[in-house]
C-alpha cells in the first residue's frame, strides 16, 4: 500500500512537471485585493490560468485544450500540489515563483483544485 501511494505521488508530480507558460501573456496579471471573496478569487484564478497555463494544460472550465502538460481534469490535483508545481516548476514546466505574486499563485491553485474534473 505504501508503494502504491509513492507511485501515485511520483506520477502526479511527473505529470504536473510537464506544465508550461504557453499562454498569451507573461504572467503579468495583477492581483486584486477587493473584498469579492471566493468568487473574486475564482475569477482571478481563471484569469491567471488562461494567461499562463492554458497553452499547455487541458482544463474544461477554462476552455483549455493544451497537450504539453497533464490534463488537469483527469489529474484533479489538490491545492497544495498545484501551489508546489506552480512555484517550483519541474520537467518542462517553468517555475512561476517570482513571475506571479503569492496571491496569483494562491488564486490559480484554488481555481484549478476546485474546478478540475467538475465540467
């Protein structure tokens, strides 16, 4: 059972490591600090995703059909996994720490983990 858990974790990390910034922007979306709550965070996360991630990933909610990185609808990563991958990158995926603000990374991680596999 322990080996299966390690295998699943490693597979997930490898799949997420293929992400890239193939979107049309360079990660310059600004974080808003309004009081829109989770709806605002979801909208911001979707914007960050479509600007930076959709060129490589598939995610139905964002209309993304990229095939370089993993299909996030199939993978359904949790928020902590998305944060780790976005910050550190790996494989073909560049690290976005320093390119995206902490608020943008949190927003995209919340968005992806809440919509992946739901559409």
